[in-house]
C-alpha cells in the first residue's frame, strides 16, 4: 500500500479541477486551524488597538479579565486560566505592578504561593475596557442572527472540549 501524498494549496480556487492525481488536497484557507488562528489574530488586533490608548497590552487583558472575576488568584492558577507560560505571566505581572494595576502578595497560609490582587486602578478599568471587547465581537459577528451566534458558541465549546480531552494527561 502506497503512503498518501498531499498537495497543499492556498485556496479552493487553487485546487486541481477534476484531476485525479491520487494526491489528497489540503486547502490552507479552508483548514479549521488556519481559520480559527487567523480569526483570533484579527480579534486580537482590533482589541489591542482599543486597549493601547489606555496603556493596556493584550498580555494584560486576560489577567485583568480573570482577576475581575476572582481577585486574589495565585500566580500559578492565573497562568493556567489565562493559558500562558508562568514566565510570561511573571513579565505581565511585573508590568502591571509597575503601572499600578495589580500587586502580588505572598500567601500567609502557604508561603510558597503568591496571590495577585488588582489595585483600585486595575478594578476601575473594567467598565472602561470591557465595552471594547464587546465592540470587537460585534464587528466580527455583524449580520449574524441570535441563533447563529448560539450555534457558533456551542460548536466552539464542543471543539475546545474535544481538544482539551485529547490533550489531557490521562489520555496520553
């Protein structure tokens, strides 16, 4: 049995028309991974442009979001929830402390643990910044019906769940 060969093309328009070469065709712009990654980059760009005048960077956005929900998370838990490496979290928190948005406090029950708390300035940004994220989402989904929005959200949650399950340590 011969191994499969793949032809890679940029778009469906570049795919061979009706030719039977025996190759499987991988269309980059129709790939789920490509589309989701490109969408995430575009959403990040539109949000970053809105946050920049407030001195907030994308790396800080996720930290702010999770601390607005639950202030005082451990640095390790915050890193896990924001889905960034701990070294990147340290750099983000260094900048946030420097800018007066957050502070790190050693946990009194477990001295190895560091908890992160928003300052008054960090808490006050919530009502200023969240509308920018909502506006970016609205631009991305303009013309969608409520039913389409619910369906997209449900499908994305299912894909995330499938990938998390595939990557879970007990699966490997």
